[in-house]
C-alpha cells in the first residue's frame, strides 16, 4: 500500500500545533514520523524553517528547538512551520548522508514517493510543506572538520528580482558573513527546487568545528534578526560579535576559490577564518609523512582575498580541499 | 625472520640526525618506517617527544614538526628525540585506534615484538627509544567531538617524589590548565610504563575541536616553555592567553566528575570550557528526538566546579559522556 505523505494535524488550526510529518515506508524502511511545530497567527509571511538536512550539522536542529521555545510568546502574525530534523537517520548516525541508502538528502530534491528513504523524505517535504511557505530557511553548517564563520548564503539565481530579494533576506540575519556562493554541484538541492517556484530560500552555514554554547547564541540571534525583518516578530536586530570582527560583510566565492592540497600528508592551517590575505600569503602547510627530510609545502593565497573556510589540521589526500577564500561582492 | 626494531642512524652521533625507527613486519603488515629526528648536544637532560599516538589528534604531530624546525638553532645542551607520528596507520585513517587490528596504541604498552602491528609499534618505542630518555612528552589532544582547554596532564602516581616532579614539569608548560587526572582505564598506557621506570612523563591534552592556527601557537609556546624549564633551550617562559583566562591553574578531576547523558537524543552544550559553575547550574540540555512535546532534560553541575570538557552538540546515546568537570587541586 502506498500511503501519501501527510501531517498528523491541520496547518490551518490557529495557534500552536505540535505533531509529525509522516513519511511513508518503502522497500528499505518503515514509516518515519518527523516531529514538527506550527504556529499559525493568520495573515502575514509564511515561513518554513528546517534543520538536520545533513546529519553531522547539529547547529540547525538546536537553533530550531530554541526558536520553538520563544516563538509562541513572540510571533505576532503570519505562519511559521519548524521541522528541526529533516533526516533523523543521518542525525542518529552523525553522518552527512543517510546510512541506509548512502544518499545526500540535499541532492535528491524533489524526491520520489516510490524511491529509497532519503528520496521519500524529500518527496514528503516537497509535496506537504513547501507549498505552505513563501520563505524557507534551511539551517546548515560546515561540519566538524572545518572552521567557518557564521554565514547566511545563497547561490547565484538567474531571476534577478528573486536574487535581490534573497540576498536582502540573507543580509537580514546580520551574521558576520552574507555569502553568494557559486557552486557547481547543485542538482537536486532543496534551494533550487524552492527558487524555481519563486520562493526566497536562505541556506545558513552556521560555522564549523565543535557545536558550542557561544556560537549557538550567535546563530539564534541571526534567526531572530531574520524573523524581525520578515515582520513575524517585533524587536530590534542585534549584530552578533564574532572574532571581534564587524558583522554584515557580503562576500562572494567561486569554484576557483577552493584551494586543494598539493600532496598527501598532514595539513597545518596557518591562518584563521576572516583573515585578510594578500596574494602569496601562507594559508597552510602540507607536511609529507614519509620523511623528516622532505620539505613541507606551502599553500598560498592565489590573490588578495578573505579566508572563508579553513580545514582542521589532519591527514589529507592530494587534491583534497583545504581552504576556501572569498572576496567582497562587486557592486 | 624476526628482525629486531631499530633506528636507521646512531643516536650517539653529535648534532642533528634525521632517519627512521623501523618497526619489523609481522603476520598482518609489512615493516613500518617512522620518521624520527634527534639532536644530540652532549651532556644534559634527555627528552623524548612523541605525537600521533591517537590518529585523530593531529595537534601533537604539527607541534612536533614545528619543534624540529627551531630546535637546531635553539638547543644548547642535552639530547632531544622527536617522533611526530607514533601511529601512521591511525593518522592516515583519522582514527583513534589502528584500523588494521582495532587496537588503541595507548593501551598496549609495552607491546609485543611478535604481536599485531599496534603491539609491534609499542614494542619498538619501549625497547629502542624509552631507554634513551629521562623525560617524555606525549602530545595528545581531546579530538574533534569535544571542547577542551590546552592542558598538561598527569595521572596520580604512587611514588610521591616522582608525582611532585611530574606535576612541576606539567606546570612548566604554562598552559591554561595543569591537570591531575584520576582515571580508571590505565592498563597498557605509555605513561604507566615510563613512570614505572622512574621517568617524568607528561601527557599534554592540546585542546579539542578543530585544529586551528591560533591554538597551535598556544601549544607550541607550551612546549617551548617546558624546554626552557628543562634547560635544553634558553629564553623566558610566555604565558599563552586562552579565552581571556589566566594560565596556569592546577585542577583535578575524578571518574565521578564525568557527566553522562540521561537519555538518547541531541545534546546541546549550555556552557563553555573553564566556566566556573555552582551546584545545579545548567551544563547542557538533552533534547529527545521523538516528539516536540517531550520536555528537554537539563544536565546540571553536581557541585561547585570548573567545566573542563564539554561535548560538541550532536546526537548521543543514553549514558554517553557529555561533560567533565574539575576542581582546583587541594593543597
């Protein structure tokens, strides 16, 4: 029997609802029930907030949980739907992809109702939730192996009006970085599906490394700022402080801004995120492991830029990504 | 043929030598050659510095590499042997234990010449290097899943004179924390073997989370401070700054200071390392994943203490460790 994906409650119910998004079972697994929160205050913006798209990025689910706690007191109009964990199988396994079928949820949208479990989750979200929202915040982060500043990001969008509205929405988070990210591997992303339907979609990248109390407070402030900008809650935006740097710079990065390891060995980071570097500046060092006579290899900035992401010191293979640089957006 | 473990050079050679510690092959793998550095300036302290005991703690190997760069200019007497990577198989796999035999190198000392590869590495270090040193620094860290302050640690030692000398050596790193760590699972540790031979053994715990440029500079300063205290190099100790906190507090922690998760779910850290907390203070929150109606569970400080280690926000199982608290050492 192929039951359709559905909610265990009616989104039209005024006020707070707590229930589940039911993802039907299939050949590889039984039915999944994803906990979901809805607050319907009638007319106004319709926002969908999702976290846990990738299972080793837990900043999103934690900030989504905090949002659920204060939203009932704060929301003055409109509708907000919060789904803290899109992919519970990946979260439980602390894994980017779903262990059961090996798929990356953020590359299988819009999904398939008769597909494997990851495709069925995407199908349920695409069919049941996406039509109910005009704006989507999908809360990602950069994972444990990288340092990355708190950022609200978008990919370039062909529709110039939608692009302008999306960048404005991303800026409203008032995070240290607003990022326009040109990216090749975009087929099947949640972002693309939503943008093709004319919706404003902001993908946050809530830092990297350990998920700690100080950074969670920054990310929570970012989401509150965005809700204020949407008019869903009242208040004044706060600019969070991060590494004593000014919040709110708009950066852009392209595939050619990714720095790769020149050899296999141990990568040593020699700079920190948001460092401003000149052409030729030392970004990191690759230490070959075979011999202490072999010279370490410097990895240098290809041009004047800002360090956006830096890999944690660890063993890497030749051509593995070790840093991403960015530049202020050209106006 | 059972060749004995050996060095490819003579430690008695004056000045700098670079070569390998050869770990003979066995049933499970061929011979390993571990790159090793020696600087022999004659009479004086005899120090052995090791890193990469656990393969997902790369701070040690990176600081060991830096030490090798400046030691030839700086060392004025004595002998220093540096082995940056004890377990290359684990480092290449970014794994605490050796993938080939599943063993934790730091639980199989003194090792066995006819054992599996991890036991053969321990045997080579125990037989070839340990007799050549009076003081050993084994450079560990807390790994990517935890926040932890830069610390020099020892376990309690029955021999009171050796204990006093070991704590004095650990303090000489001038790191934010000097830690006396009471620990149950100590059979087969490198520490115990060396201490049973009357040697001073300091195990550093160089923080946790991502391995970044700022923290590496703190760890490097710690090792330089310790070498100054030993009289191997000249200079003045520097107290590194960490989280704007004073360096050099001596803490102690016991097995009962480990806080466990009360249930399975997503752990949210609510404090930071080195926070001073009173009894009942909120250390973290456990969020059950099944339903948004289920109440989050607070994890609280058992007594007035200092937060020593805090788990990164992620999915944890019931009874998994989520924090370690500590107290100033009683004098």
